[in-house]
C-alpha cells in the first residue's frame, strides 16, 4: 500500500498511513506520515478529516468501513483479477487509472536510515521459515537442511522469526545455526538491508527484502498466487512447489512435500549466477 501512498504524495496529495507495522518502520518512510493502528471504536472520529480512505481488503482490518466514512475505496478487485502482473504493478496501474497519475510507478519509496550499509554482509543469507498461515510454509526440516547446505558452501545462513515464534525455532542453535533476537520490525529491516540474500516463504518479510533490493528467493504453493503476490520491487525469483500436482486442493496440501532442498538450492545457485542479482 505504500506504493499508493508514495504516488499520491509525489503528486502533491497529503497522505497518512495507519498501521502498527508501517508505524514501526516510519524512519524508513520519512516523507510519509504514519500513525499506529486504528481501533474500531474511533474510526469515524479519526478518519473524518480525510477526503478519501483506501483499504486493501473488504473485511480487514475493518469490515463495513463504508459506515465510518462516505468515500471509501476498497481494492479487493485488484487482488482477485486474473493477471500475470504483480500487486506492485497493479497498484501502480490503479494510481494511473483511478487518480489519473500518468507517471505513477511501483516504487514504494522505502529508504534506509543513515548509518546502514546495503548488503554489508554479502555471505549472510536471511532465511524466513514462517508465514501468516501454516499452508504457506515449506517444511521446517527442509529449511534447516538448506541452511546446513548453505553453510557448507561458505555462506552464513541466519534465521529470522517473530518474537512469538522464537520458542519453536530456538532448537536450531544446537546445530550451530544463528537465530538473532532482533525484536522490533525496524531492527529486522536493518538486519535484512545489510544481508546479502533472502530465502523465505510467501510472506511480508519477503516483500520487505524486495523493497530493500536484497536478492530474494520466495517459495510459493501455487503459480497463480505467485503471479499476484510475488515480491516485485528488487531483483527476485519465485519457486513453485506444486508445478506437477493436478488440482488446487492437492497443490495447497502437498506443495511443501514436493519441493526438495535440492530444488531450492539449485534455484539459489541460479540466482547467484545471474548478473542482475549481483
């Protein structure tokens, strides 16, 4: 959604973005006003001073948002349309079509604060083994085997998980694998920005890495989902786990078993060999 915010802002329109995560990253978007999460009880009061309100999904974070403001734009249709274009591209086109911004582009304007060095640790591979739902997650044991393989090749694989997920992953430290306790999302962004590479599930951290132009290998269950939700700001590659499975049910249930460590390792090797990812 910061793609929309940036395009509006660059066209002289004042924008405020609400949300806990984006407010935690406010230093990375210094030109856009951000505020913490809204609550259902004060929607009308907090939003009353805005000419328009834009929300990605019809029912989240707020269902019935139209009751709190007379001019609400919902973007469900952009998510659902059949297209080979990524959401980043679709949101840029939305700015062109809906707001008449002829020069709209997909950049979200994310900028690292001073003092950080892009890809400072070129051999560090950030591995994100979790996602918002379990069906998006490759097998934990295979992430671990992949990390050990990367370590044998001279890389420094490190896992990044949310604070509430650390207990499920702390055991990897017994294998000599790093699980840095990064805390805030701002610290996660700084750590990713200075990493050399990123491998992870279809998740917000993958989009964060792509926004920071860290070469990104993202694991997806289905091709259609990958077309829509692939990270598409920096150089990246997607790997589909269900290519040879025949139905949607089978794809979503068994993709993580069909995708081998060898396939992911090979995709990472191909990404490293591509000059555009250097």
